[in-house]
C-alpha cells in the first residue's frame, strides 16, 4: 500500500483523555504500517517521549485558540516542507488551525473527527462544510446523522470509523485488579461497580442515586467513580454519598492512566450518560476485558452494546431501571458471564485498534488522491458556505 505523510493533530495531550489515546494509537499504528506520521499537539514531554518510542515525529505547536494565526502560519510551513498528504484533526482548535493553514498555501486532505453527539453550532458548521474538508469521520452512525442534519453537510462526506481498543493493552491476563483495590482500600470481596467520567452529562449523579437500591440487594457493593475534574468535585461526591447513606461504599478518584487495571478491578462497568456521548470508550474497553456492562441507550451506545446479548441497555436518567440492571448482573453470575463473553467477542470483531487503523488508512488514501487530482487539474480550493 502507498506510504503517506500523515499528520495527527490535537491540542490536548493528557493520556487520561480518550481523544488523546485514540489519536496516539492511530499515529502509532499507521507508523508501524510504514507511513510517515507526525503528531502535532501542544508542547508535552510525555507526548514527545511516547512518540519517539513509537516511531512517530512529534511537533509541538501552541494551538492556543481557534484564531491562533501564528500556529496557522507555522503549521502551513510544516505541511509544505514535509509535503503532508493528509491531516486528521481531532478537536475544534486543531480543526480551525489546520483549516486556516489551507488559506496560506498548504494543500492536503483534511479529515475532521467528530466524537460527540451534540448538534453542530453555527460557527462549527462553517468549518465542517468547507470544501477544504475532504472527509468527516464520525465515531458512530448516530453521530453521522447528527453531523449531516445539524451541519447541513452532504452525506457522502461523512464516514463512520468506530474508535478502537488496543486488545493487547486491555487484556485481562495482563491486568492487576488486586493492586487497584489495595491502593483504593476496597475490600477484596466487594462487588465493585465502576464508572469513568465525571461531567454532569456522563450521568454519575444518577448512578450515585441508584446505588442505595443496589446496596439494598447487595450489601457488599462498592461504587468506584473515576476521573473527577477537581479535588473540589471529589469532596462534593463524598458529601453527596454521605447524604445518600453511602459513606464507605463510594470511592471517587481523579483521572488515571492505568485504566486496564482499574476496569479489571470492577465486577460491572456502567455508563449512565444522558447526552453528548459518541460510543463510550470505557464500555468498549470493559467489554474487551470481558466485563459485563450496563449502558444507557443514547447516541452510539446501541451500536456497540446489543441489549440482552452483549450487555444491558437502559433508558437515560431512569434511576429505577438502572438500579435493577446493575443488581441483576451482580445477582446472576451466569447472565453476567454470558453477556461478558459476547461483549468481548463483539469488540474483538468490530472495535479493535487494528480494524480502526485499516479503515482510516483506506479513507486517507482516498482523501490524498482527491487532493492530488485537484493539483493536477489546477483547480483551486474553495469554500462552500
């Protein structure tokens, strides 16, 4: 297959963030396939170190905001100097900077990622509709429909490429659940219910309100909430847990980089999101580890979790139904095992990192070919408003 020069561009750098993990996994996998890959992010020693180990060039760029002219100029120079074929942007600032650079003499196939189900607003629709954008990658069919409808974008420009799981990393045989339980002082015989993501729309408050009912059926149940956004939020979680009679039964942590071990320490993993989500990465990773899952039937989650087959789906913000689903999995070991095995096979077949990279690679080749055709024909980039 033809080797390309590919930029993966994202302003964020923290590896506890799903978009950073997905960007880096793509960069690493594409480099392993022989492509010249450049990761462009804000300055980060950890990112630079990881890229060097993976055979990926790392170029730091300020990426301060969507109107960062200096970053646009510098990126345009980089793209021309390195003869970049494709630029895949993963968030709004990188999208604006890479788009702006095309007005400064840089020509490449611009691929834009969309990983949330919120409608596209007026300013963003301008960025997405530009003819300088070769393809939009939605991480779920449900998001593709939102992008097309809210952004008024031609359907042929929007492709679905599911985010992937590194099956080598999320392998239960390599995980150490006991270490996490010991570190967090969670009893070895506790039935741990885990959730990752502490923004309100991730549904952690609904899960917390469901937990007294879970504890009524399973006195040893323990709730693990991961990725608080601040220490103040951790304190607030503890106070709300106390008000609900859950003192000692809830542990809240900041974001963690050892997610295989964290999820392996759980008996059930839950995503109670009620807005915004694409396909919840935590659920995908838990399924790869062979853990039973409960997720709300929002956005792309039903594309991953087949209700009653590879997990349990519940309506958003329905606390009694959420309570019943969690309690059922803690009570019925045979059901939990059956759903977990089916979920693991589903992820391996359709949601692995290798599958994702193959689909991205094919999409990049098409985008690069279109740019070369425009160059050969002498046509100019134009913007469709």
